[in-house]
């Protein structure tokens, strides 16, 4: 019994260690539940696990009138965690969705936005797209019957807390099953 418990503890410690990301996931459109991007030139993808091991690292859901919200979380750099949130209004067909509007200090679902947060239990820094710091999401597949949304994204965002500090997100891609 003690050996089994010790083995489980070692396994948990190994899988919770920070893993360097050396490449982005392949671009697919089958609902593979993948997400990745480069943040200021560094590869990023969802990984690790939070306080609750069953917390989803990647989730996408429909809200309101086919609006799509995608959350991707990285808990592997404990105690610092990072998260992306992309919100797009009325996604029913492939196309380009501009990220170029101002929203409330905490992202409100009044317009499309790209958002990135770094936190240690509470937010340390938050970046969001605005009318000056813009980007786009290109939806390559919007299958409302099978609930699959796939595409690419890139954006520049501004730090909401400190002196203007920009964040650049490039080569973003996702392929998600939407709930």
C-alpha cells in the first residue's frame, strides 16, 4: 500500500513539473481540442493542472446568440499561471473577426476581444485588445451542427495595470469542440 501511494505521489510530481513548449500544435479542424500561440516570441499552450486537478485546461462554449468564448489555461509554472480568453460575437461561418474594440476593465462581452492574464492566485498583469492594440481571429471552420470551431489568431494587447506594456501574440491556432 505504501509503495502504491509513493508511486502515485511521484507520478503527480512528474506530470506537474513545468514542461517547456518547443512547438505549437498542428493546425486541424476536427474538434481535436488543441490551442497554442507564441507570446512575445515564446511558445505557449495549455498544460499542467490547477488547485482542482479536474479543472479544464481548454474549454470553449457558446453563449447568447452563437457567441463563442474560448479559455485556455497554463498551470505548469506554479505559482504563476497564465490564461487566454478569446471572445467572438455571432460565429456561424468561417471568416475574419477583428479584435479592435474597447471593452470594460474586466473584459465584457460587448465586442470581440483577445485577453491574456498572468496571476498568482490574484491577477498580476492583464492584457487586452483595444482600438489601438488590435488583432484578428480567422475562423477556418464553424461547424454549428457538430459544435467545432477552428482557426488562427494574432493580436497586440495592452497591460491594464501598469505603464503601457504591450504583449504580442502570434501564430495562434485552435481547434475546439464547443459546448
